[in-house]
C-alpha cells in the first residue's frame, strides 16, 4: 500500500507541531493555544476528509474521533513529568493522528485493497483513544473532584461514541447493532464505577505526577475483549475457540495486574 502525503496533510502536520509546541512553551497562554489546536484538528480533519456542507452530518463522527484523540493525548500529559517524554508522546500523537485521518478517508473511498489494513490501523488507534480517555476521566474524578454522575456519564458517552464509530468503520451499524453500543458502554461504565472503590495504591512512577490508574488499564483490556467478541458475533465469525482466546487473554492479564498491585489496608483511602 503506497503512502503519499499531500499538501493538506502536510499543512495539518506542520500546524499541529507548531501550535502544540506553543501550547507548552507559552504556559500563560495555554488555554488560548488549546482552543487554537482544537480548531486546527477540526479544520484539518474537515479538509483532509473532503467534507461537503451537504453531507456534513454524516461526517460528524469522523470529525469527533480526531478531536477525542487530541483531548485524550493533551490531558494524558498530566501523568508525565519529563519534558522529553511529553515531546515524544506529542510527536507520536501528531503522526498517528494524521495516519488515523488518512485511513478514515481511504475507507470512505471504499477501495477494497486498503480495507483490511486501514481498519486494523483505525482499530488500534481507537483502542489508544479508549485508554487515554479512561486515564484522563478517572484522573479528573479522583484528583479534581469531578462529580460521580458526570464521571459515569462521560465514560458512557465516550465509549458509546467510539463503539458507534467502529461499527461504522466495519460496516456493521444498523438498528439491530445499537444494543451492542449500549451494552458495551454500560459494562465499561460499571467497571469504571467499581474501580473507583478499589483500595489500591494509585500508580505513580519517577516520571509521573498523577500516574496511570489501574482501572484505566483494566478498562482497555475489557473494551478490547467486548469489542472483539461483538465484532466476531456481528460478522458471523464467533466460535468457541475465538471466545476462549479472548477470555483467556483477558483473564491472564487482569490476574497479573491484580496480583502485582499493592492493595491498601482497610480504612486507608489514599
């Protein structure tokens, strides 16, 4: 599969690098450059996807995903203290975001030879978005006292939007598949809510300030399994072997996480 970068894509890449750098260099103007970056993401996605005014409504979900990726990446940087690592994460985000948008465009063009590769790339980046958003939302709830109702609502909404997007990407969206969106979103919301009561040391490291919550990692694992099973079910490829593999992978990883986690004594809340 050939990969050629076009003028609009190059402009988006350069603009994001420039204004994301400004976002952190000029701290006193953080929110101004934050808004500028949001505009750049939306306008850049709009132009690269060749959105027309008459079909803007059908493209809203495609425009929303790069925005979620931007928000997840920016607020995730609160978990990183090293300026060098922050720069590396931002560079990865800028490049992968462009790849993300380009592959969405390729799928919209319905070119058969790129469907499998593009869907795999989009699925991988969508999982990264799930992890970033879960980390950011849980951090906001735990450390910035985000009200519990909004915490659950935002988790549910973010997961619903990502699942809706993936169903479109895999051409599986219909009235019959809508319950899958609600079920997966509800289950992830319940996991997030249950995780907020766990008595564990909040993960931190030498390079971290807030750290990555254990619940965010578990949410990622469960979402990967829920979406994978749902996808196979809807595509008619779900077998006992496939289901067993998903359950085994999830069980092993979660067991390792729970066993190696340092649990706090009863009565200790922080």
